[in-house]
C-alpha cells in the first residue's frame, strides 16, 4: 500500500466558503494513487470542511445564513478572548466537520457531479489554515 501526505496552507480572508477541490485533485494526481482513499484533516477549531454544492452559489449563501441564525455572534458566551466571533466559530465547527474521506478511482476523487470541497471559515478576519491531505491506495 502506498501512502502520500501533504500539508496545504490555505489563506482565508474572513467568513466565507473557500473551494479547495482543485488543490485536492492536484494533490491526488501528485500522489500517483489510482485507487484508494483521500483523507482530509483541517488542523483548526474555528473553521471546518464541508462537501457541498459547487454549481449554485446561493446554496452556500443559504447555508451561511442558516448557521448565523442557529449560532448567533450576539449570544452571551463565556469564552470571548479573541472577540465576539470566537466562541460561535468553535460551536459552528463542532456542528460540522474537521475531516472528510473521499474515495479515489482512476486517479481522481470520486465526487458527485455537483459536489465541491470547501473550507468554511467561521471567523471574521483572515487566517492561514493548515490542511493535512493523506492519500492511501
């Protein structure tokens, strides 16, 4: 079995979705693995990974609006050392994922036609996010 691992550093510019599908596909190609599994792990507690609609950007807007209502930044949280968006970001990450697993077939991710991989930044300000990509096959 082959293992390939790479650390990607992704800059975010604040609360939004960042499509990283092409970066992950490029890493799969670099690995040379034809059949296997791609594991993604985001090394943070205030951003998350989601596999979501990649065709209609309104889906991402609706998701962000829903999450803002579910976990408001105006809540009264004890943990606010890094600002009013800090604890809500932790809660949003706890409700989503920091890892994903995607099969690889014929050297490509086996994603559905309308699926893309996103880092969902939950903080207002820019961050440098670290994503571990582990490919086995």
